[in-house]
C-alpha cells in the first residue's frame, strides 16, 4: 500500500515539473523577439494563442499536481501512522 502512495506522490512531482515547463519556459524565438517594452512579437495570431494556452494549461497542471501530491503525502503519512 505504501508503494502505491509513494507512486501517487511521484506522479504529483512529475506533473508539477511538466506544469512548470509549460508555464515558465519560452522558446528561443520568443526570447529573441522580445521588445524593449517586454512584449513578444509573434509571427501570427495562432502562435500567440498557443503561447497563452500553454501558460493556462501549465497553471492547471501545477494546481492538479499540488492536489495529487498532497493526497499522496497525506495517504502515505496516514498509512505510516496506522500501519496500513
């Protein structure tokens, strides 16, 4: 049972890493195309929407990973305390 809870904790950490990468990493062209006003000049409208969608999906995945990590950690502590 403890191995299952440890797996849930690991999945939470892995999802957190994925969410972080989606939200906080920028492709090289975006770093090169940033103006002095800190805005990014996208090639077209679809590319700007994709960038915004990745940020939102990253936030959602980060939130989900926190919940999964918390549930797994709570279950692991509960299993340790009560010998499950």
